[in-house]
């Protein structure tokens, strides 16, 4: 489903793919990470190509909630408990650097940014302990955070921590400006070019794409979940999907940006759309491919909004996913087995507006030989604590369980010739092959039901009408095209 940002986005031109062209840097992925890194490198005089599998902003950045904030729910106390105080402070410095850079960049762009206070609030009496712990962590990290009682919410809240002067963005206005500046500096943005793999030795790096090969001295993988299997990042990332809805509401919407610290998560902000102001409501996150009915998550958020803003009228409903690391700090830097020529950034845990930029600043400084900020060195040298290790092991045990459950479900269900019903998708066996059948707008489609990444059985997403992988978060259209995640090959047509 199209997001509000995608529907109102400025046009972003695409450049020609030039087979065998040699660039200083090739970047895979035209989200906030890829385009910010590319533009910083182009400013430093590098010849840069951004290769985008779909369109600019097609995945997380074009479908985000777009809060630009250093106060991030309960992120600081989580990082403090998994990685310690020093790492938490470095994380805050990194996010401040990302915040300052993006605010400076976006402020002159028309309609890109509005300053707002950010609130992490308790929706239950128990939640106030989390609010207090976040306040304490924020103060320890040097933030001007305050304990307050929010007064503009139409439902009870038990207190909040507030950070003043944060901001809300239109992410596609920002991406359009980054792409335009990159092109004005001689860079190219090529849509519809999926990176399939690369050979880092001997130099230069040979990058294979769906449209041919290009050469590069350095490569940056900015594809959300990294598409190369080097470093096994798919085993270290937890893909989490979540929902964002926009509404016309009678009367004034809350001015602040709110995020509940307790379940069910509720995220609020406003957005200008032409003459009117819309209320954005987000939440109901879950593991990718692990919810029986994503459409029911949208229905539930809609019902919740109508309960608290009677007469609200929904204008858009979309979903997106981001990746959580075991220690809640992004992975950024050189990729193993890349001969020091391949870099990556991922794992922003739904806080990519600041984190994508701090990672871009670090990678650009590394590639241009500039001094890398001390916060980046602290984050880069972070050790894996027993808490982070346990979180990673737990996540991988859950993946194993989903492999078993997926195959068991598929093999006991035989697909009929006329399956499934209109608007639905069904996974089952076709003889002894696991197949995925869907019927959308009268068109029946039958594709392999096995993920092309590492072979888990897929599940149907009844909101986005896609096949989603519960193992590492790859997603495919009903016709089998790759939408996102670590997979690079489409599903075979039956
Ligand atoms: C529901 C939701 C709400 C969020 N809200 C906020 C928020 O309020 N504040 C905040 O700070 N963060 C938020 N985030 C997080 C933030 O949106 C993301 O962390 C950020 O947009 C990630 O940017 P990116 O450039 O790394 O990834 P993306 O924007 O996903 O860009 C990756 C690009 O790579 C492309 N690609 C993939 N594979 C290939 C390939 N093989 N070859 C070439 N290209 C490829 C994709 O098509 C995509 O365009 C939210 C995330 C979600 C899911
Ligand atoms: S994403 Fe890894 S098996 Fe599907």
C-alpha cells in the first residue's frame, strides 16, 4: 500500500545504467543511508553511482513515520543494559550528529521539516517505571530531557519523558533533494538495478546487477538488511514490521510527537498534506511474516483511533519493516571478506532518521580519509556482552522454530486447483512441492512457496498482498518479485 510520502513525493529522475562503467564508489540502495552517503562522497569529489533495485525511497525510508528525534522510546535504557553506559553515551552523540546534520540539510527544503517536542509516554500505570528509567538514562547521556504530564492526548497517560525541539520530516522531500544534489555533483542514481553479488578481489570490485556489471574502488551496501551473505548479518538482525495510518481528524491533533513505552505501541505525529493537517498513528509491530493477519493490525489501529478521535477519517494505511540488532546499536563499517573495499550500514531498530545519517557520516569519513568521530570509534569497538549474545541466540532459536512450523503447515495442506478465494493467498503442497497461490483482482498466481534466500516457507500478508519470510524478513510480490530483505532472486513461477 502506498504511503502518504510516496503519494505526495516530488518526481525523482533516474539515470541510465552504463554497463562496465568504473566508479570511485558504488552504493547499493537509494534510501536515506545510501543517498546521504553518496551525496557526502560526491561533495568530497568522488564519482558515485547509487544502484537501486526498485525506486528511490521504495522501502523503509519512503514508508517511515519520519520522526527525527534523539529521544527514542526506551532505546537508551535498552542500550545501557545490553552494552553499558559508555556505548549508550556514544550512541547519543552519534544520534545527535545525525540529528544536527539532517536538520541543517532539510530545514531550507520546503515542506520537509517541522520542529516538535518528542514524548515517550506511559500508557499504563506500570509503564511509568520505564518512563523514569528512560529519563534517568537521557539525563546521564547529557540530554535536556524532562518528566512531564502530557495534556493534549484524548486518553489517559501516566506520565512522559519529553525532549524539546526535535522534528518531524517528510522523508521523500529529503531523498529528492539528496538525489538532486548528488546528480548536480556528477553522481548517478539508477533505479531498477538490483545488486546480485560482488567479487572484491582483485581490485577493482566487480558488482553484478540485474542489468550487467559495473566496477568500483569501494562499495557500500545500504540495502536495509544487507543483500550479501558475507558476515551472516541476516542471522544477527531481527526484522520487525509495523503499521502507519494517516487520518483527517475533527478538531486539532496533538502537536507533540508521542511514542508509548508499553504495549501495545502507539506512535503519533502530524503531517501537512496540502492545506490540511493529518494525524499519523503507528504501532502494532510484529516479526516479519509471523502474524496470521497483518490486515487485522490495521483494523485494530483504525478502531483505536476512532475510539479516541471519533469521526476520524482514514486517508492512507501502509506498513514497513526495519531491523533490530541484539545490542540495539547499528552495524556500520567494513564487511567481512570484502578485502577492506566493501562497507555496510544496517540495524537501526526503527530509528533510522538519525542513525542512517550517523552511519553515512562515519562511512563517508572513512572513505575520504577524514577523521572518524570518537563516538563512531566507541560504537565500532563495542564488545558483544552476554545479554546481547543471549538476545541473538533467542532470535535464532525462534527462526529455527519458524522453519519447522512453516514446512509442517505447508505440507499438511494440499492446494486445490481453484484455490484460493478472491483477495487471498494460500500456501500448501502442489504434489510434493511447496507452492504459494494467490488470487488478486481476478488474477490467479502460483509461485514457489519457498524463500529464495535460505529456503524457509513463506506466509501470506493479507494487508500488503505479499509473500513474507518469517526467517530473515525477505518479502515477495504475489507474482514472486523481490520486494525487500536479504533475498535477491524472485520466486519461481509454477
Ligand atoms: C514503520 C516504521 C516506522 C519508522 N519510523 C521511524 C521514525 O519515526 N524515526 C526514525 O528515525 N526512524 C523510523 N523508522 C526507521 C527508518 O525508517 C529506517 O531505519 C530507515 O529509513 C532505513 O533507511 P535505509 O536507507 O537504511 O533503508 P531503506 O530506506 O530500506 O533503503 C534501502 C534501499 O535498498 C534497496 N535495495 C534492496 N536490495 C537491493 C539490492 N539488492 N540492490 C540495490 N538496491 C537494493 C531498497 O529497494 C531500498 O530502496 C521507521 C521504520 C519503520 C519500519
Ligand atoms: S529471508 Fe532468509 S530464508 Fe527467507
